[in-house]
C-alpha cells in the first residue's frame, strides 16, 4: 500500500514539473551562429551548400527549416555590429539593452537583460553553455554567470574551439567575423570574389559545426535547434546610417529543428528574435523576462505561384502598344534585346489606367521595369511614382534617380532610391542601389506577408534586393502613376533616361517570378514573350 502511494506521489510530482515547462529538457540543445556583415541577397549568389541544405530541410531526416531573406536588424539603433550583437544575445531592442552604437557594448544593461546563455544556466544549472567570439566587444555582453564559458579567438581557431565544446556541450553561441572583414576591405557585394570567398569559408565553418553535432553519440535522441543569422549587411565597404538603409539592414535568418515548420518565416523577423527562440526551445517563458523578440519557426508563409498574367494592370513594351507620349520628349529607339524603348528627355506620361488602384489586401502590388539611367546632373529626378514628393508622407511611392541619401558618402555615388508612405504620416526613404551607365532591371513589390522587396537586377546577372516591413504601407492615393514624374506631374525636374518593359500588377510577385522576368530580359525576351511561353 505504501509503495503504491509513493508511486502515485512520484507520478504527480513528474506531472507538476511538466506543467511548469521544465520537464525533460535534457535532450534539448541549441547552436546559434551569427555571421558578421552578411547581406541577405549575398547568400543567394554564393556557393553555400551546408547553409542551403539546412534551409531546404535536408540536413538531417527529422529536421525542417524556416528561413527568410528579409529579416531585419534592430530598428532603434544604426546598423552597427554592437547593437545587433547585443540584440541577438539578449533578445531585446537597443532601448532596453542600451547598446546604441559600436563602442557602447561594455555599458550595456546586462543586469536586467543578460546573454541568453545566462538565462539558460540560471533555469538549468546543469547545462553546459559556451560563447565563442572574435570581435572583442562581443565578449562584453555579460551572462551574469560564471558557468557560461567565454572564449575568444580568430575565426578558424574560434570554430575549432566551438566544435570541441559541442562534442559534449548543450548550448553554444558562435560569432564568425570573416564576411565583415572582407566587406570593409572590398565591399559587401557577391560580385566581389573576396567577399564571396568569405561567405564560402563561413559555409565550411557551418558545416564543421553541424558535423560535430551530428557525430555526437546520442544525437538521434537529442532535440537540436540551429539558429543562423547576421548582425547587418553593407553598402560599398561600410555600414551605418538609418535602420531603413536597405542594403545594410536586410539580413538572412535560418531556424532548423525537429519542431520547426518547413518554409519561409511568417511575418518580419528581427535580430532580437534569436535569443527568444532559443530560450523558448527550453520551455522558458520569455514574457516573464520582459524580452522583445518572438519565437520563430512555428509559422511559415503560404506562397502560391500564379500565372504572370494574373493581376497585371498595365504593361508597356514601347513597341506594339505605344502609350502616346509627346514625341518632343520621347524617342522610340531600337535596342538589341527589346527592339524599342522610350527615351525621356525631361518628359513624362500619366498612366490614366492607374487611377483608383484596387490592390490585394489594400497595398499588395508589383512594379517592374528596365531603365538606363544616365547621370542626372544636379538634383534628383523621379523615374516612376504616384506620390506628391513635396509632401513625402503623402500616400504612394516614388522611385528616384540620383538620390544622395544617408548611405552615400560621395556625390558621384548617388543612386536609385525608393520613397514610400506608411500609415501615421510616416515615410520610408529606402535605398540606394548603385547607379550604372548600362541597362538595369528594377522591381518593387509588397507581398501577402506584408514584406516590401526592392530589387535591382544588374548587368552582371546578380539580383540584389533589400526588404522592409510594409504591411502598413499606403500605396493607393488620389494621384495616378506617372512615368518620369511624381504623382502630381509637377516635380521640379523631369527624368532623363531610357525605360522599357514597364509593368504593374495589383498583387505581390514572388522572388521566383521577379527573377524569371529579370533573366528573360537579360536573354532578350520581354515580358510579353515570357508570358506567351
């Protein structure tokens, strides 16, 4: 009888532990990898087989992966390393961890918001946790626990130390510096062989870490969570400025695990989501810790591929259906690829079909076009848009040539920028893409996930992109879309340059759609030819 009572008590005690979320965490493990200075678009143009296998859900049979090429840096600090290293580690924004720029890390508010590994060992003192880093400031992010191992080395030795630790360890954060090193030396672009080499080396490091985990004797019974992200991107050979800088602020994010759904992460992911996702994996209530991030991996987007013709509102190829421009300002010119284009010389055209836009979900749309943008001289010019640029917070969008924004340190680097309205009288000034003398492809879309993508297809074949949370964007207003002007048709300076294959959809297009249009154009096929196939 006494034995029966004891058995019942033991079972009830086990249930009580389970109800608190502390049950059987012994098989839970986590690896967080941060790649310093990686633009999201660069990972799509570089040989990274280990990362791609992880993203495809092919690393191990039981593991699926949620990922995104549109994750964002922390929004209340510049895209510096320090604020985002701190956000990745602590799970909060700069307002809470107090690291607002490089050089401020040592003064962070770690008493209230320590490194997530500190939370882990506090909840589970038996866990073996290690932090492996290269940049000295990273080591200033405190865990408030002497049980968390801190080690600093250069990348190769750093990863070697991390691999040795992972043979028996339970939780590790590993920061890899190599991409940032090359980015500052030669530029944060996949077109630069050195930068691509840095990313390829990072993939080898990721492979070493993953192989070490998979080789553990008890791996089959363990429940690993693999988190990979970056602290910032880059533009030319630097990063900084505003939190909507685009090239510097759009980063990759990968979540792999046994309880993760396969697909694209739903909503917008931020650097401070990493720590929260790691802690939630161990059943820790992050709301009680006052953390800002959200758990990722449980929800993915449903992406439906539709025929390109669906939702196409207007299309101008300037060949068979000339839109009736004033012949004094527009010249139809023969091209090798598209046969005819429109050359504007401070001219413009109102697209009457764009009045009273009815867009999916109120703001989902896509615009694509090819442009040859010469130097505009003094001042900027509107390539295409429907907003009143004398009132930047007015509804609509405008793609601007020759914009000298906060990313630009030299006037000769003035590039292609986007201005877009948001609710509450806010405005995004997004960009820039480099201006080149040849033909370039541009696309702007807001998809059903509320993510805005701004694309630049370069002559070299790279499809660059930057992204931003835009579920509150206000696209349709009282003004029509103009080619070569803002929505009023009265902007101070008209656009001078060539345009071709201008198309507008009342829905968002996928990256696959955008890339298909871009690659077809590179091979001499206009949109009409592509849709006819």
